[in-house]
């Protein structure tokens, strides 16, 4: 197994009186891919959102690349290293180019460099023809692919993908699957929450099964979704 990228111990999260996360240990290794399975409501999205700093939780300890991090006071540098892609990605008003450019601009990248990365990401996602189309006009499948392109352009160390193929028709699902396969083969670490059998069965995918807020077992190919 590769070196750990993210290690987290003792994660608890409640909404009112209801505890929705109660996790002892989770370790994600550099360059590995993980699929989070489990029934509706088992805590998959909540866990991803905690890891992305979008939801606060009580955490006993967390390290990223060996550095201790406080997820409750999510450090700015970690926001650049961890990207969460929502099941229904939010694209803001403007073109696809604007959407992909946004995060790069925020990093202070020059327009020339941005353009190279934007074109590369858009071509990767197979949405080149849509570069100047207003984001609001896109289909669900196109939005998902643009969101993956936008995330990839930022070269994060950790991708957190929440049900990227849910609610897509078969053609769009296959296009998205191709991108996911590609991300999983690259050097980043990928965690996907999903019920999609084809993703669960991808080669080298580590399976993390959640039940009532806990990770039950990691059994690479054995159990069902
Ligand atoms: N903001 C919130 N307020 C109250 N309860 C919440 C909130 N967000 C999530 N929950 C509850 O936390 C539990 C875990 O939800 P979560 O969305 O993490 O499940 P999931 O495993 O992603 O489910 P699904 O497969 O349906 O996406 C659920 O019971 C849900 O109702
Ligand atoms: Mg969910």
C-alpha cells in the first residue's frame, strides 16, 4: 500500500439528537481509489462533506500528507488539495469556460496558463464543443462532466465524488464512467460514494461499506452494493 494521504480517527457527527457518523478510523493512501457503499442515509455524503470541510464534525485526530489538520477549522491550503463534487454539481452563471476558469483565477494563475488548462480539462471531459455555452443550458450529464473537468483542472490530491453517475441516462453514465476510470488510474486519491455496480467493480477499487454512520468492513470485490 502507498503512503497515507489522509488519516482520520474518531469522527462523530450528529444532527440534533441523531448521530449520523460514528467512525473509528479511516485511512486513504496516495493514488488509491475507494468506493463508499451503503444504504440511503448510512452517512456517505455526510462523511465526504466532513472530509471536504463543508460540514463540521467532532474529530479526534486527522493528518493530511503527514501534517496534523483541524477539520473544524479547515485550513485554506487543504481546500486547494481536496475537491468535493456534488451529485448535482453547482455551476454558476456564465459559460463553461468561466466555470472552469474560476478556481484557477482564484489561485492567481495568468490568463495564458489558465486557457491551456481549461482547454485541456474540457477536451478531457469531451465537452469542447460547449466551451462558450451558458452553463444553465447544459444537460445533467454535461454538467457532471464539466464539474469533473473543473475539479481536475485544479489538480487536487484528493477527489471526493458524491454519486457522480446517479440520475444520468445510460449514454451520459457511460461518458462519466470513462472519466471516473481515468481519474482512478491517475495519481490522485479518489473517494466515490455510489450505488453504481460498474464503479464498485472497477479494478483496484477499495470498498468501504457504511452502515449507520460507521465503516463496517473493507472487502474489495465481495459484498453487494
Ligand atoms: N442537514 C441535515 N440535517 C439533518 N439531518 C441530516 C442532514 N444531512 C443529512 N442528514 C441525515 O444524516 C443521515 C446520513 O445522510 P447522508 O446524506 O450522509 O446519507 P447517504 O449515505 O449519503 O445517503 P444516500 O445514499 O441517500 O445519498 C441521514 O439520515 C440524513 O437524513
Ligand atoms: Mg448521499
